[in-house]
C-alpha cells in the first residue's frame, strides 16, 4: 500500500481533540492540505499545522495526532501490520517540537500504541535524501500504550497490529503544544507474507 499524494490528501487528516469536546464528543478530523508540487522529487505531498491539531489530553502521555488515517475512510478492512515495514518522508518547516518525539502509532479496538522504540527524524526545511524506515515488531517492549478507552486493560499490541484499523504519526513528550508546518510524502507499507 502506498500514498504518493500526487493527486490529493488520500484521506489523511489531523485530529483536533479540543474541537471534538466542543462537538459533544463527535471526533473532529481535519483533512490535510494537498500541494501539487514541492514534495519529494517535486511531487505532490500533504501538510498540516497547529491550526488543525490539538493535544489529546486523555492519552497517557498526552499526544498530538497530526497525521491520522482510518482504513474505513476508504472502505478498506483492517490491515495486518505484524512484521510489516513502513517508509515515509517527514518534513518540518519552522516546526517547533518543544522537545517532543515523533512516533508511528497503530490503533484497533479502542486501543492505541506508539512505537516508542523508534523516534522518527523530521527534516527541517527540506526533504531528506532517503525515507524514514520503520520495521514493525510485535514485541510489546517497543511500544507504549497511550489509550485504552474504557477498557480494563489495553488490547495487546500483537492483536492491534493484526487487526489495525488506523495508524499515523504522533508528537509525544512536548513541553508546549507543537507548532509549525509538518509534511509527509511517499508513505508506504510493505506487508510480510
């Protein structure tokens, strides 16, 4: 599966938790902005900024979900990401992380896990010469469970990976809410088997 973003945002959004509270608990997702040029090799890409995201305070630790993708938005079934490889280009423009780390995360059955064993590098002001590569492991020590909703305990990472409904990129560990432009291009999932 690959998102090139050559023709549009391909359903990638930002999550505005605070707007969701005002909307009586209805989740508010704001579609990313598509640029036809300026991406990797001057291709299309998508971007978002602090006007579209807000801190998700029920998550522990608090998280910002600047890029979020639900598979059912494109009428796709959950995907098995166990032992998959992910590659993506990440770029910031005047992006102030306030000491946050950027992680890939997965979600299923009201449980979110962040891949904290692999903080991602965001190139500032330009695209990197090669993508960030993430090898997905079902070893729970590589992950942090940030959300389990009203469940007594979180769904195990192995089960979330095998039935992944949603995934994206997060900011975690910030001292102030992250500000600036954050862009992605050439997001690709390579499945095993």
